[in-house]
C-alpha cells in the first residue's frame, strides 16, 4: 500500500494543479518575498486569469490565446486598481484591500446577474479545447506507474514550463539594479526614497508583475481542470500559496517550486493514505471519509508550525539573512 | 581648529548674527514653514537661509523640531504652510525621491542601513541614473554592466575613504552602530548631492570613530565643495567644525551666527537651560570625551 500512496502523492505533486499553485507562489514571491508587499488576495489574480480564458472562449467564442491575453490585461488593471490608492500608504492597507477585492471578484462572478457572462455559480466549461488540440503528444499512458494521460502530460509540460519561464525572469530581474531597488524597498522604503528612488513606481511594477504571474497560474488551473467555478477561488487558496512559498523559502528562486512539490506531495499523500486506511476500516470513525479533508489540512498546518519552529527560513531560505537584525 | 577654516575670506564675515539674516549665496531658503502635530507646533520657521559651500551646525534641545525640519525640507513630511527654495527653484510639494535627485540628500537620525543587503549593495543603490534600474533594460546585463563597474569603482573608493572597505561584502546588518552611520553617509554621497543634511551623524558612534567622522564632514566641504547641514548635540563638535550655527527651540529659529557668538548667546543658553527635556550643552562634554584634542 505504501508504494500506491507514494505514487498517488507523486502524481499530484508534479501535476498541473501543483504547477498552477507554483505560479501563484512565484507571483507572491515577487510581491512578498522580494518587495515586502502583503498581497493577501493572490487568488483574485488567479480568478481573473482563469475567467479571462473561460469567458473569452466559452462566452464569446474567441481563441484561447486571446483569452490568456485578456486574463493578463485583467490582472494589470486589477493591480493598478489595488495599488494606486494603497501603495503610498502603510503596508497593511494593501493587505486588507487585496483580500477584500478577491472576495468581491468571487461574488461578482457568482451572482445571478452575471450568469450570462460568467455562468454564475455553475461556472463555465468547454473552453480548453483549443489547448488540447495543440497537444503534440501521441495518445497513451505515460511515466510508467504514474499512468499519466497524454492530455494531463501536455498540461504538466506547459504548466511547469511556464513556472520555469517566470522563475528565470524573476531571477534575471532580481540580480539586476532593478532588483536591488526592489530589495531596498523591502528593507526600508524611506532609505530608498532618500537615495532618489521612486518607491511607488517600483512597488507598482512589482504588484503588476506578480499579479500577472498569478493570472497565468489561474489560466493553467482553468485549462487543466477544463472548468471554472467561482467557489474554487476561496481566500484559502491565497494562504495555500503563502504556505508553499514559506515552505520552500521566500526570496529564493527555487522556493516556490520546491514548496509546491512538497505541499502537494504531502496533501495528496495524506489524503490517499487516510482514504485507503478508512476504506480498509483501519481508521477510527473520527478521521473517517467525511473528515479526510479537514484531517489533512490540520496535519499540514502542524507541519508548517514545526517548520517555522525548526527551520524558519524554509527549506531553501538563507539562514544568515533570517538572523540579521532588520532595524 | 580655526586653521581648518575653508578660505582666507570667510563668506559670512560681517553677517549679523540674527535669526533669519540674509546670506550672500543661499543654497536653501525657507519661508514661513509651519508644521504642527495635534496641538504641538513642531516647526515654525519664519525665514532661514543656508549658505552654500559651508558647514552649518543645527542645534537645539530635544524636541526643538530639527528632525521635523529635515523631513519637511526633503519631502518626507508636508508642512501646514510655507515654501522653500533649493538653488532658487521651489521645492514645496516635490516628492522625496525627486528632492534627492535635485541634489539635496539627507541621512536619518535612526540609521537606515539596509540590513539584508551587503555594504557594497547599499552603496551601489545610491548611484542615480542607472540604466539597469529600468524594467526592460535590467533584463539585458550587457546594457548596464559597464555602468555597474563604474559605480562599483566609485563605491570602492568611498568605502576605502570611510574605512569600510574590509566590510564590503558583509551584510550591512552585521555592522556596528557607528559603522552604520558611516555607511549611511558614504551611501548618501553616492547620490552626488550638493547639499548633505546629516541628522545626528555622531549619535551612538564611539569616540574613536567620531574624529574620523568629523574629518569626513570637513572633507565634504573642503575637498568636494559640498554644502553640509548637520544636527549635533555636542557643543565641542559643533564649535569645532561648523562655519555657522543655527539654534532652534520649540520649532523656531531663536539664534544664528558664527560658532564663537553662539556660546554666549542669551537665547541659546536660555533654551538649553530652560527646557525641561533638553540638556545643557556643556554637560554633553563628558559623554563625548576625546573629541577635542
Ligand atoms: N510624527 C510625529 N507625530 C507627532 N509628533 C511629532 C512627530 N514627529 C515629531 N513630533 C513632535 O514634534 C516635536 C519636534 O520633534 P523633532 O523634530 O523630532 O525634534 P528634534 O529632532 O529637534 O529632537 C517634538 O515635540 C515631537 O514630539
Ligand atoms: Mg531629531
């Protein structure tokens, strides 16, 4: 049974959903890890990216590439709307505004008034055909014991490919003088200002960039599931993305990737184990099939607590940086 | 120390030691600047001119409004009323980063060393007009590598001058309080400012470092012909290196003049002795022992 659980866990860890979450975490790394911006509404950018694709294709019959562009443009607009009034104020204003904006977006997509466009609570489907039509992989089952279908493999390749592209982009940006300003803002924005840097403008660029990466994550998410529904975009998605980032190590290029792999490996492994044990009647009713989700999350929370106690810099964080007195 | 005076002809020779007096070549001119916090008037300056090319010491008991005046002048705070001009151009309402780019750079009373960046990165950040600081060019190192090398060379020179070269690649967070003050000053110089505003550059610096810090401040005037305004409590230091001293109390300029005239000024003595939360200037001498040779 151990190997079965292992393969279940591995299949999810390298799957398209994990890649989508890795993208959310890459975006948050830009915001929080490098710039120190508290975006608690990354799921809002994800929603915009997902619905950008779904609405453009399913509602208006446009091509997929246009849908992706619409999602990205939507993310830019959202970042501007969120950033312009808040980025001159204290950090907590952005936090409150982003979490509220993400929830407002979810309510807008699910109200009956927007049903003709967004599909309301039922959401939208049949918009990913164009993506799967491009699949160059011959039909079949791949990666041996993981038995991954050619369609899933295609989304995995594109999803993780995008993770690689944006990881590389941030790596290149952060080693440049542009990245130096971004890091100085995280440390002390008044110091950056006193040296002639337009802090607001750089924060805005960071917010837009991280938001766009989140929206691309949303597009990957929507295409891989081939459906969007408002209630998958709950606030907790943002907190999973934060958990992934912190798990892997903030302000490191590899943190979001490692974090996503570990996070989904543990979640899927736990779920598989609990389900199989419960099916075999080897588990007290308390943990039974109804409670698998809650038990898993409790366990993940415990794991994060232990990590913060014993390895506060995350798996790949810089310990010396962590220990410096920041003021 | 009068042998260190900048030039044979003192530009402020014969200027009356009166609050708000006009000067021959002001770099900064302040008019009617007021700032209150709730009921407290933190700054209330009718008129003040800062002469170009000299070191002006700004003194006054704690809470006199010195830091607030710095904040207002450099765009970190907004006054209720008032205007000020830098090099003849009005600066009211100009955001802090543009004030710095125009040539007025300040340091902070509580140092703002960027702890999780190296000493060299702190320095490099100070350089203005970097092509690599723009989003798209930053992605192509070939475009900015040369400029980065030039900036690094300039930073290395300054670090050597400020005796921080051995800490070059350490995180700034590992520096001592005094070294952070030095770094902050060196970093401000990377901006190539015309006017440097130093808010208590000597506070918390151990006596061994104070002398070299004083030397650096004089060097700004003598070797680089920059203008310096600095806040300091130690009267020995103020009298040693200032060409002109301005004294604030309860937000207003109560006296100004050459150092020799300030020590005996009745208003200054009154401000220090009368202020309940201030300290008499003479009493600071013991704490800062070793500064006078
Ligand atoms: N942000 C602020 N909010 C409220 N009061 C302030 C603020 N900044 C300064 N003050 C008050 O303004 C007065 C001048 O302070 P400050 O400029 O720091 O004096 P100094 O630098 O001369 O010691 C003090 O009474 C101080 O308490
Ligand atoms: Mg002060």
